[in-house]
C-alpha cells in the first residue's frame, strides 16, 4: 500500500482505541482497517502457511433467528425463571401484599423496560455480542467485559440449582416421598424415635403429626460463630441438609465431593450443551418447549392449589394490601432489585439475543410484550405458591408467615413439605420439580449462549470455522462444570451463597447506570434515535429518550445507594442456626463482585494511555464509534466515526456458507461511500459526469464512459431498496420514475428500479407521494404505465 493509498479519510488514530494486542478484530497494529485478505494473511498456521478459505474450513456467516417469535421466546425463556417463582411472591408478601405492586410497576417503567430495550436494540444495531456492541464508544468497552464476566459467574452458580432439582426429581419417583417421614438412614435419632412411636400409617400426614407431638431440643453446633435455637424434628429439612447437601459446619470445612450431586451436575451440563451446541439453530427450537410448557404446569398446580383447604388464607397473605409499607425505603429497594433480577439486565445476554435479529426487526414491540409476560408470570407464580403454603399452614396449625420462605428454601423445603401432605404426593412433586427444571434450563443455556456469543464475535476468524464454535462451547461447559464441583462438596452450599450474594446482586445497577450514560451522553441520544428509526422505519416515543437521559440513570443510582446504605454482610440462615461467614470469606465475596465492574476503569485507562496527542484528543478519538456501512445515517459526518470494512459483504471476502441471509443494510451502495472507497483506493475517477443519463453523482471510471449501454448494467450495480440516494436520482419532483429515454436505462433495469422504489417506500425509507387531483378531471398518476392497483401502498400518504 503506497502513501496515496494511506490518504487520511478517517483519522487512523481512532483504531488505537481497539485492542492493539489482537489482530483478529480486523485491524492492524498501526490502527489501519485491514482487508479480508490482510486478515487471512495474519491467520497463520504453526508452520507459517496462511490459512485461507481454500485450504481451511470455510468461514461461517453469523446466524440470525429463523423467525420473529424465536427472539421473543428466547428473551422470555432467559429472563422469566426462578426469580419469578421463588423471589417475587415472598417479596410481595413481605412488603405489603398488593400494595407492593405500586413500587413494582414503578420500577418496571422507570428501570426495567428502558434498560431492557436499550440492551436488545444495541445488540440488534451492532449485530455483535456483549463486548463488540460497545464499539459505539470504544472508551467504555469495559462495560461489555463487565457484563460478560458477570454472566460467566452466574453460569457457574445457576446450574447448581438445576443439580439440586434433578436430585429431588429422581427422589420423587417413589411410592412414598423420602422426605415425608423420619425413618431413614440420614435422619437424626429424634426423628427416628418419633417415627417408631407413630401409629398412623398415612405417610402424607406424618410430618404434621410429628411436629405436633415432639418436644423441642437444641442443636449443638461446633462452630462458635453460629447461634442455636430450639427446634422440632423436621424430616424435610433433614433430607435437604443431611441427605442432599450433607452440610458441613462452615465454609472453611469443604469436605469431600458428593458424587451423587456431581453426577446430577454433569447431567445438567450435558443437557445445557445439547441445547446450544449448534448455536441458536438448536436453542431456538428448544425454546418453543422450555419457554411455554412451564405455564401449563403452573396452571395445573394452581388449579390443584386453590382447591386445597386453607388456600384462601394463603392468597390473603399474598395479596392483601398493607399501605403503610410504602413509606419504608426497603420496599422500593426490593422492587428495584427484583426488576433487574427478573429482567436479567446488565448481563450482556440480552445484547447477544438482540444481535441475532434481522436489522429491521421490531424489538420495540417485543419489549412491551416481554414486560407484560414477565409481570404476569410473577403474579401467577405467587398464586401457585401461596395457595399451597396456605394449605400447609392450616395442616400444621400455624400462620402463613411461619411457613413462607424465598429462594432455595421455598423450592427445596417449604414446597416439598406441602406436597408431602397431599394425596398422590409423588405425582405433584414430579410436576413441581419438572416445572422448576424447565424454568431454570432455558435461563441457563441462554446465559451460556450469551457468553459464547461475546467470545466468538471477538475472534470470528478462528471460532466461526468448521466445528470450532461447537468445540469452544464444550470447553466453556467443562470449565463451568469444574468450577461447579466446589459447590457440590459438603461445604458447597456456603460457596454457592457467596456466588449468589456478591457476583451479580447490586453490581448490575452500576453497569446499567453506565450503559444509559454512555449511550445518552457520549454516543448521543439523538444519533441513537436516528439509528432506531433506521432499523424500525418509524420514530419511537420520546418517553424512552428522556428515560435514558434522566429518569433511568437517577433511578438505578438511587436504588444502588439505598441498597448500599442498608448493606449487611452475608449470613446463611438455616432453620436451626444462622451461620456467620468469616472475614476471609467476605473478602472472597467482594472479589467476586469487583472482578467484573473493575474492567470499566481498566479499559478506560488503557484506551487513554494507548492514544496519541493531548488528553482531549485522545478522549475525542476513543469515543468515536466504529460502525459498518449499513449503520451510517443519511448524511453522516464521516470525520466523526471510523468505518469498519471487515464485513462479510465486502468484495474479496472469504467464501462463506450461505446458510442464512440478512436484510440488505441501508446505504450499502450509496454515492458517498462509493466516492470514499474509490478515493481511498487512489483510483482515477470522474465525478458527476453525464452519460446521456439523469443518473448524476455515481462515480464512473474513464474506461466506463466509452460504453453506451445501460448505466446500471454497465456498472454491474445491483439496485436494492435500501440504496436511497441512488434511487432518488431516478425520481422526478413528484416521486414518480423518470422515463427511460431520460435515464438511458434498459427495460429490465427500469423494472428493477420500480420494484426497489416501491419496497423502499413500504419500508419507510423514502417518502410516499400522492399527487393532488385536479378539480374537474379524474386523478392522474405521475407515471402513466405504473400499475397502482398492484402497488397501492405507493400512493399512501
């Protein structure tokens, strides 16, 4: 490349903001945009030979959803999960019942919907995963790294819940549930003695009879950091702690690996890998089952629950409003954190799901549908849970508040206790744990898919070839499985609580705050609104604009500060004791919290240090977005962006498998970009030269001017409906096509132009004209041979 070829059309220093240590993102170490041939030359094998499309696996094209419903189901499957079932109902009961819906829906509209739509639309616009999306402002690309690390930690933790659920599901395939009586090897002497003294033979009512006849005793705990309370024999809790977990005395007593749980963990990861090993082609189909079948099971359990004696009392505790609770700040904190938890915000996975949309997919509509489904699921799950808890409370002769729990305590203690008292207990236990598995499974494998997408989009030249993506996904699952083994030891529950409490609790609020600030103030809210209009074909409501500018950042920051004020160190509350974590374990927890968010300042500092010029120049260069052709607005100031030419659609790109297609992006063959390309390549062009044609502005080479053929055929240009600037040159001032004698195009090209103009107007890319009728004459259309009945939308106002 000579000096003329290196003419500065875009400031080359913008690419200093990109990862200078990696050439896989399409840039050289000097910061210049690399062509596909240059990128292929960099991908050398161990013996020094270049790995090209001819002697290596073909480069696969990035996938898109098979249809519009796949994306919506993926969002529902990922975000609507266990948090809706075991966290929302308890928060609603604890924070004023029906009155809690006021702060809940306030948080939905102020925080949940704006941030959810921001993440999915960013992914759709940039067509990249959680890290690559933040090329819109490379200085803050640390946000993507933070989200990716958070979702990785959650993937390691979340599958442990599925492990426990599989264990309970297998244990349910018995004529008598093993936790319904105390005559088992793992039970304490207290429960065994009580069982021997029982004369009743009905195993499903045994728990109630044991709890009403036994005297209280005190547990002696070896760890001095715990406090003991008088307890009663509880076979369900003993099955959970002594059989399933074999719980040790503390986090510093890890014990051995429980191989029955390890096998369940292995099964969980095998199922997860089976769902995603082919990417969204396989996971998209699985979603149709995993995202919808839990609603059928919840409906069955609800019908069974409301027919139980005492269900009305449980529903009263769940829904009866206590308006005085609204004055407590903690109620509003709980509402805000619940929304961010149930919407799965700031994990990068929503961005990955949006990136598989076609460029013009209406994700704005899907956002509102998702919000309605999410809230409906939370309320429905509360009805299912509290109808059963009301029955259990009446059977035991206690208040509902004495049996209500949240988190794992609800799924593995409270609900199994209630199920054990029902007729045909194994059937209802099986249905309940299948529902938990289906709710958690899609959340788990979509979370892994989000992490894999972020990595693959960073290194597409290596990971989109052959079976490399499938192998990489397998490696990630194996790593997560090995980390998860620490949570299936005798002290694994304490490790699980550390991951659950610190890795993604309040940190997501900080990440969401930075997301809104960067898009609204650094990238530019008006520019982003223009980008959304390019995608959707219409301008969305101004409400979202002011939410991103003011309301949502203030809301997320307020919730974070209020939560920090009320912060208390982690404790593990068991039914018998409350375990206090040692100081070194708390330090490990804070490390898990900071290992993600610390990447925001690290990347910020790295970009500034690697830049050139004064501090102001470095900040200006590193905040310029790195965009592809189809992401440019009409009339975009190209001096304020960097144009990424490393796209699959550019000439000279390696052969790709045409297994999916994407909508042709806007301005793909526009005049401005063609000028810049030719100028950058140092070609001798004549601009604006007339060749017996009304097609002005298209750059023609000297040798092409000697040809008298149709200008479209001569230049071998395929006219598409997104080439707005070219199409406008073939229209008269009334919006009709110029006649062929004025433009010099052939009959075939004229027909192609006519179709492209119509499609552009239907897509909202060009204005639609209808000439006003003259008073005493019938209406005449601008083009006499245009069949308006065939294309009625052409004349719509």
